[in-house]
């Protein structure tokens, strides 16, 4: 649930989205949510269809829990006049009736963000590293002035609009993570945020099955610039193969980041699971995020910090105080050391995970790769799983455990033995991990969100002395 910085009445929200007010209630709106279980007095409940259920089934629960208003589709009202009249009479609530509640939520959030004209808006997108880059950029900028950032995974066509209602008048910067997994989504997010500076970390293969090709991904990602009018700035990775496409006909200026273009970068070295040591402007910056891929995320943050006038000290403290988000390089230390990097995965990020394990010094135990299936790859699935399995087999990992039917063909090709195992169910995976992992081992978990590899953590971290 998100709480608006400024109160709105039910009627003013309805006017803002071009809806129709149904019912006599006109209470102040003090929170916005899509989950009826979060509703309290003054909430605006937005009824959205989901994968397994439709929010319209919970309108009555929301209003009885104190919601001031529910945003609903027109057909829902026409099909339920009698029961709705009774419900509104009972609760004193109201309905904002619109053709499409999601579009209305997006419109409402766009208008709400315009209520903060002095907020400098920054968008961060990319196939890999966008969440970490968002965290690093926000951490750097927050050393200078109060800075808002989207939390958790509030980066979608639903999440970004909801996050807008967490912006307050105290914030001078707003850092918005913008993700997409289908054509047209990025254009919607760009219209909501209308960034003054937009970062594209890279163009990879995430969601390639839904978009169709890597070129298609690049075309969609560049729509983060669709609201540029010449006064804005794009920040791009210096060595991205799709950089020419991203820069083509750009209505604005371009800044590059990377080892060659981030000013005064002097190199980096691994500190193992403790992170990376960056040398910049004569300083040694201890970045508490392991993996060379996080050096690029830090270089993007340095570039943005310099652009907005952050001091060297502000940049260093911002980088050194960031902490891993859930499933993005979290470290669990104990009899078994675990790198929990299983928030999501695609072929590119899998490759970085395999590299991270190979480059992490570890004495007294083995290195164990647990790789979960990659989703949303469409016709590319077999090829990408085969490539990842081959790279894992060629790595320095002592044990490789592949999880998911998507890896079946690849596992058959590289062969299963005492080093490499395949589990097609979570029960089988748990059994293999329990029988295989020993005290002293270093284990890396990496897979798509749907594999939920974090479920292995209790098995790996408890009762292993």
C-alpha cells in the first residue's frame, strides 16, 4: 500500500482520471493499493485483473475494511447494480467507474507526479543490473539531498504507478526503476515518469521470448527516451552492441559510462564475497557487492552522481553504504556460505553468476553451482539453457546442480555424473542438495524468479555445524 503525500477526495480522483463517480461518498483518499487486505480507512482500492483472480471479486471486502473508494471497470457496475447500491449504502464508500482501472491508475499517477515540478526525475532500465544501478544511484544522490527511489520490484506498469504515491514534497531527486516484459510497456512508464535523465544499463536477452529478438528488446528499451524533447540526457554503456540504435535520432544529449568513459576510473579488483575494490580519483572504494558486473553498475552511478554535482566524498559514501536487495548477491555466512542471487535470471546474468563463482576465492571446501531454469525465453529456451549448461560444465565449479525441465536436454548433452546432476522437481532438488552440499562449501543460487531457489536457504543455512 502506498500513501499519497497530498490528500485527494474521491471526486477529485475521479475527475483526474476522467471517470464517473458512483455513490455519494466523497472522503479523502489517504492510501492507494491493489490488495484489498491492505485496505484501511481512506484507501483507494484499484481492482485489477490478475493471473489467478480478479480484483473486482474483493471490492466488497475493500470497502468494508474502510476503503473510501474502489476504482472499477464499467462493466462491473452495469452487471452488479443492486448489490453495489446496498454495499455503498452500508459502507458509505464510492466507486470510480472507468473503462480500464489499470489505465486509470497510470493516468492518476502521471498527474500526481506533475504535482512535484521541482522533483528531478531519473529512470533506470536495462536487461541486467537495473535494480542494483537504481540502488547505487539513489544511494549516491541521497548523500546530497533527500532522494526517492522505487522500492523492491515496483518497476512494472503496475508497480511504477503505485510507487509514485510514495513521493513527497521533501524529495529533490526521484529514481524510478522501469522494467518491461512486453511491447508497449516502456512507453507507458516513460509517459508516467517523463525522466530528465534516463539510464540504460545494457541490452541483453531478458524476456526475449515475449519480445521476439534482442533488437526488439533494444527498440523497447529506447522508448524510455520517448518523452525527450532535446533538454534531457541519456546515459548508456560504452560497449553495448546496440548503442548506435539507442543513440539514433535521440532528442537529447548522451553520456557514456564504463571503464573507458566514466571519468578518472583507475581499475577494480575482487574482494571475493566481500565485494569489489574500486579505484577512482585516488580513492579506494569498497563496493559491498560481489562480481565484476557490479563494477559497471557502480560506474553508471558515478557518472550520474558527477552529472548532478555530487562531491567525490558523497559518491564514495553512497557506493560503500549500499546493501544488496533480496536475491541480488546476498551473502549468507555459516558452515555453508551461500551467494543468494536468485531474484531473476537470463543467459547473460547466468554467465555473470558462473564467472562470479569462478573468481571468488574459497579455501577449505567446494564451489557448488545451483542453476534454476530461465523463463520467458520462448523459442530461444533450449538454446539458452544449453549454452548456460555448457558454460557451467566448462567452469571451475566442483558441483553443478541444474533445476527444471528446461535444462533436461542440456543435461543430457553434457552428461550427468557425480559432478553434474539434474533435478526436475523441487523435492528432487532439495534431496540432491541435502545429500551433496557439505560444511565448508560455497554455494551460488541463480535462477528465474519462478524457480524460487531461496526456498533452499533453510536447508543450506540451518543445522550444518
